[in-house]
C-alpha cells in the first residue's frame, strides 16, 4: 500500500521569504503522480502543483516549485515570495496511474503560517 | 465550469441518529471520491466510484456507513447510526478520468456528533 509522510506538522515563514515543505512517500510503483494541495480555512482543497513520476524535470507554477527526487521518494514544495494568502494546510498526495482505479492518498498535512 | 457541490455545509446530530450527505460532481467526471477528514489529520479515502460502480471501499465502515452513486452522477453518503468518532469533515471530490489527473474538491460537510 502506498503511504505519504509529511514530517512537519507546522511551519511558519515571514512574508516575502521562502519556505520548503517536506514530503516522502512509499511505493513499489514506477508510474504515478504526486500532488500538493492547499486547504485554507474555508476547507476547499485546491491543487497547487502536480508532478508526473516519469518526468525528470521539476514542476513549477509561478511562486510554487517542487524538488522531486524519485530514487529517494521525496517530493518537497518550495514557496517563494510567501504571501499572507498562502497561510493554509498543505497536503502532499500520491496517485497511482493505473486504469480507472486511481486511488488518491494524502499525507497528514503541514500547517503553514505566513507572518506579516 | 461549475465545481463540486456538497450539502449540507454543517450538520449536528446526536449519537445513534442517522445522517446523509449529498455530492454533485463536476459534469462528466467519471470518478468520485468520498473522504473523511478528522480535525488535524489528512483526508482518508472512504469510497471511490467509477461511474456508478464501486472500485474501492476498503476503508468504509460498512456496518454503519453506506454510499451510492445514482446513474453515475450524484452521490450520497449515509451514516447510521452515528458515533461520536464520526465527527469530521466529509469531502467529496471528482475527477475526469480521460482528461487529466487533477481531483476537484467540494467545500465539505462538517459533521458534529454530540
């Protein structure tokens, strides 16, 4: 079974600075997707960034980028120029790419606070 | 494009009562997930549908939880009877199998069992 581990329950960062959230996962699969989702106090999960395991290039989305280390099964999220609106829970998630039964598994989350 | 709709947003019930949650996924999305998110934890998958068929319900407490997806569109999740430990946010998500791999989430239903 796939598992996702987020070892940082809480983190804080000053506005405009950079922060990195850690995620490791365990799988025997070679073909899969990894995601970072943001969950603000409104509760709605929003996709931040995704990475396809077969792509070596790290994904980037504006201020968000990942460091994907497939051999180490590590998938960290870097937020540059942090903004107050980035304050939220961040969840790392894994999905095996297989037919129509893709199961999306989440870590326990990291609570990020951006301080003014 | 309309998002995933869930209702109600909040529900308070007494233990041993029953409750039902409703989810309307994004039109055309074949895959539908129900997650349970206990305060301070990550979402735990309860059940996954592909159209109107169940593909994974391994973590669904079947003695008290049930779910159905009528005609492969709307879905309901029911708890009967509820226990105190069922207090959580219940999230519904849908995904278009053929297009991309992103799952879209509703705003969830916060259930409090007293």
